[in-house]
C-alpha cells in the first residue's frame, strides 16, 4: 500500500544490507540537570530483534522516543532506515514513521469500537481512498497473523488483557511496518499468555522479516525474542550479547537481571 511512498535507504547507501534499521550515535538527553542518556550508541540490524533491558528509570523509553523523533536529543544523532531523522522535515518524518510500528504498554484500543473497526482505523487514516473490500481483507489477514481470526465483530471492551495485546499488535501490523518498537509487550499478562506474545514477536521476525527493538523486564520474553540483548546503565549501553552470553556474565550489575531466585 505504501510501497511507492517508502523511503528507500538504498538511495542513500549503496549497500542496503549494511544499513541498520535504527541507529543511535552519541545520544545525550537530560531533564532538569538529570542526565538520562549520556553518549549512548546502539544499532538494530536488518532482520534483527534487539532486546533492551535496564532498571526502571534508566532511560529506555526516552531512547525509544529519541530514535523515532518523538523527542529531540540534546546532542548526538538517531537514524532510521539510514536517514538522519534530525534532517527530515515534518512530512518525511511522518512518512518514515509509517514504516515503524509501535506497541506501547496498555495498547490503547477504542473500547466503543469493534475489533475490526479498531484495526481498520489506522488503515483508513493513512489511505483515505482505500476500498472497503481491501480494508476487510487486510483486517482479516492480520487477525489471522495474531491468532484471533474469529474476533472481528467482538467489542473491544469485552477482550481480555492478552487479547487486547494481540489486537493492538494486529492494528500495528496492518500498515506493514518494517521495524517494530515494543515497550513492555508482556507486562501485566500471565506467564502463559506472555509466552504466547513473545513467540508471536519472534514469529513475525522470522516469517515477515520484521525486525524489532523490544524493551522488557520479562527475561523469559527476552530469551524468546532476542538475537541480542543490550543493557542500559547510567545513560549508555554497558553490556551487549546474546541471552546466553549475558546470562553467563560475571558483572555484578548484569547478574540480577538473570537471577530468578527472588
Ligand atoms: N518528558 C520528560 N520530562 C522530564 N523527565 C522525563 C521525561 N521523560 C522521562 N523523564 C525522566 O527520564 C528518566 C528515564 O525515564 P524513562 O521513561 O526513559 O525510563 P524507563 O527506563 O523507560 O523506565 P521504566 O522501566 O520504568 O519504563 C526518568 O527519571 C524520568 O523521570
Ligand atoms: Mg519505560
């Protein structure tokens, strides 16, 4: 649907495979003298799932916002699909954001709408000339992707937390993002549902080639979805590696993330 409008990183970089999905270089951000990001560097590769962990208040959500231009860093730069987002005008920034899917905590659905209407909403917003038959097909396709093919006529207010999360994800997927940002996708869910959501994120990457940056405190989720984990501490990435590598870390401040004994 947005094919012809998509910003093509290849135009700016000869070798597109070398261009990360997202990149932060030397990002700094402070609020009222409190330095939250302090020269942070990070890359999310093509078709990669990167999990970001860090204590509450470490600056994970601030980093997310800086990466997609919802917040301006004090210094440093953020790139999306090879584009320096600080150099984009409003129209280009909006266009590039269409290629990014966001799933924020609480996945706010419109309770007064059916599931189908909720999912159709962003489609109609981004393409006002879309035909009803196309909307119907697109809604059904994403409902099947998230494992809820029968839910189209349900009222959103009747859904369980796990179903809301899936529908929130379906609503994001309907505009075909290439890169997903998940902020705490499993928070508030029981262990079984959390696992199902984590496996869905993994499956989307493997089958649809959608890479992701996932913020989570849920290490079972991190284990399932991650190709790589980055640990944010005191404003910068202080450790990076696979789940197994970090799990075996001897660092006193990495260990507690993997300690399930408390
Ligand atoms: N718009 C803002 N104005 C002032 N301070 C802010 C703003 N946004 C974030 N902060 C501060 O920046 C710090 C990092 O916040 P952030 O939301 O990124 O934490 P987090 O790592 O996402 O934490 P959590 O795991 O609890 O979600 C916090 O001290 C927060 O109060
Ligand atoms: Mg946060």
